[in-house]
């Protein structure tokens, strides 16, 4: 199935939550200032029991092709990070395209990160140990946010955790997808998602700055990264290429390739050994990065 403008309202009404946050984690919705001139934003906080003051924190950005999704769909993953790492996790309910195309979703994410940084004392977190993470379109927004914070120079995230990130609109014009994109997120959905987000035909000669992370030429000085992707994922080639470019730019980047895995496989087959191992490697990568930043 491919997303289109007729299916979009139906899909948005579906409950996308996969699992609840684990025991030992308190979940709270909070309204925070949005970007200048914009309405307040909702964020969803995941607070583990007896978290130490001055802990690290993670801003999580949910997937959904820029067009669907809510933080609630990430309750399980955000709760897991919070509980296993003893950190605060904040998931942002950014506004969605096509009603709110670029730059609105990215600016909403920046507003959430800015709030975390400004309210570090009240949140009992270390403003110098803020990580970015997300899956699919959320991973693409996390990568773009890392680039945006580098330019604005107010906040310096210490890590990027990018799960099968949606990074390159030029994938929409590839003639041969080499067997990828058969499941979950298809080439047709990709065209629709990018069209909604960019408010223009994707894959053209240019795109707005920071709208498409893979189009940014200079990747130097970005936070260290972990990129995880399956070999049957539509984003496989763009993810591998972005990881290579990060490393070539002097940015430490671990690429985790899962043979035979499709898009978001660990969400749909969470009990499979391959999924549990993939999740464990995410937790380990984030733990190493936050410990090194301490």
C-alpha cells in the first residue's frame, strides 16, 4: 500500500501506538513554547524512577513520512531508553505536512530542543549532554536538526541516533530500487511523503537548505552518529551513503546494517531475535555516547 491524499485522513485516525512504556517510567504530556510566532507545542516526557540529577537527555522524533504519527507511537522505545539508561527522554509532537510543510516540522523540533536546553535546571538534566534521535522521517529530522544546531551555535548535541533515517528526496527518482521498499514504506509512499514535506516535486535540482539532510555538502563538525538500517529498506542506500560521508568528513559514525531487514522491522516483529539484538545495539550505542560525553 502506498500513501496518498485520499488515504491520509484514514491513516491519521488509526492508533499507531505499538506498545506501552515499560514499568518504572512515568509519562507526562507538557505544553511548551513553540517557534517564534507559532502555537505551543506538546512534548511527551519519559521519566525513569530515581533518575539522578544532572543526567543526560534525549530528544526523540517520531517517524511517519513527515505526514502521520504522534509521540505515543514511540512510547515503548522512549520508555526503554529512559529506563535502561537512566535518562530523561522528550518526544516532540511536531506539526505534520502537507498542512505544515518544511520548515515547520524542523523548527518545531528545534523549539523542543531549545526548551530542553533552557530548562535544564528545572528538568534536572545536563545541557551539555543532549542527544538527538529518531526513526524514519524522525531520523531524517534528527539529522537535519543536527545540521541546523551547528549553524545556529546555541546548542551542541553530543550524539545522533538515526534509525533507518529518511534523508534524501532524490531516492524518489531512482529507477531501480534493487528490491528495496517492497514492505511498509514503498517508493510510492516516499514520493508522496517528500512532496508533502517539500511542497514541491521531490528529486529536483535544488531543495531548501536543511530540508534534505543528504543534500548538505559540508558535514564537518556534526555530532557523532549511529545509523541503523536494513538491507531491504527503501532508505538503505541513502543511509549507507550518508554514514560514509559523515566518516569521510571526520565525524565518528557507526553503521549498523541488518541483512534481510525491511523498514521498521523491529517495530513489527519486536520479539524476533534479530529485532531484540538491533534494539540492544541502539541502547549500547547511546550509552557509550552519553558516557563519553559525561
